[in-house]
C-alpha cells in the first residue's frame, strides 16, 4: 500500500513538473516580447539552475563603466584641488 502512495505521488510530481516547464516557457516567451521593447537589454535566457537572466548589452555596460571612471577622475581632481587650496 505504501508503494502505491509513492507511485501516485511520483506521478503527481511529474505532472506538476510538466506544468512548471510550460509555465516557465510561457514566462520566458512573454519576457522576450517585453524586453524586445528595450534595446539596451539582451534577450532573456534560462540558466541550468532555472534562473531567468536579463543582461545589459556589453556596449551599455562599457559606456557606464567609462562614465563612472570619468566621474571618479573628476572627483579625485576636485578633492586634490580643495586640499591644495587649504594649504
């Protein structure tokens, strides 16, 4: 009798797993449609662990890094100028 319960539970889990795959596929399809409206993002994909990843395009990341580096350089120069004026 216990083995029947296990078999029944196992079959239920397979049906549930199939439904989850369908839901995940539908979610990914809808996300792709949504993200396609935003040109700064790459097409979403699913990693092997099930996480859905939406990344910025490399060119956008590079531009942000360049802007951040420039901002840090200006901040450094302004701090040095203030320190020099105090002397």
